[in-house]
């Protein structure tokens, strides 16, 4: 899947062999999400890579990071869910014992 990405983005991705997370060497937002430039726009890397991988631009849905790593851009680690589901999952994860 990574081989189909634009070269300027592909060369900036580091893959963690342990988790499978993709870390983009980008410009992180204040909440940890990675941002990259694409066609003259600065966009959230995980949203861009999901769109490039699956051809779907999430409009009314949110990307839930199943790996719980907001810096991860691996489309396989994202699940498109309603805002309500995303909020419930986030709340459940915070209550999970460490």
C-alpha cells in the first residue's frame, strides 16, 4: 500500500516494525496529529493517506485510530466511524486499566 503513495510523502514515512504504525516526518499539530503538504494545502496526514488508499474522503465520519496512536498514518489502523462512536471508544480507552 505504501508504494502507491506520492514519492514526496512516501519518502517521509517511517514504519514501526513492532506496531505497524506509519509515522510521517511532518509538521505536528498541537494535539499530535501529523500534517503534510499536498497539492498546495497543509492537510492531516492520516486523512490524506486514508483517502489515497481507499478513495474515500471522510466528510461526516471521523477517523478512529485503532492503534491509539494519533501520529499514526497507516490507513489500515483507521476506522471511519460516527462522532458518537468515536467519542464512546475514546472514553472507553481512557477508562481501560493500564
